[in-house]
């Protein structure tokens, strides 16, 4: 009788340990499959948010608009800053 009880406990222990192994192995397999998917290229200086993207566009437009002014003049820098501010405000941003 004792042998029958021991055998049933061993069987229960084996089933329990198999289920624990599955509970660990299956999620690890899922994570591994996600990690091995193709990675996307990202530039470290690329705009990360829509606001950053809008700022880049406004700066480009301001630089184009002031290209005829002297490159190192304070008047050009001031005009670019004004154009950038106007552009961002036109897009709905506030400071």
C-alpha cells in the first residue's frame, strides 16, 4: 500500500514539475521570438516627437527665408528666431 502511495506522489511530482517547466519555457520562447524579429534603423538625431519634427521643418523654412542675409549677422539670427516662433505658433504650439 505504501508503495502505491509513493508511486502516485512521484507521478504527481513529475506532472507538477513538467507544468512548472512549461510555465517557464513557453514565455521564454515567446520572448525569444519577439527579440529575434527584424530591428528597425533609428537615427540618434532624428526628430523623436511630432513637435521635434515640426521644429525641424520651421528651422529649415526660416533658414531658407533668411539665406540672402549675411550668414553670421545678428540680424539673420534674430529674423530666424522670429520666423521659427511664428511658424511654431502657426502650428498651434505655445511657449
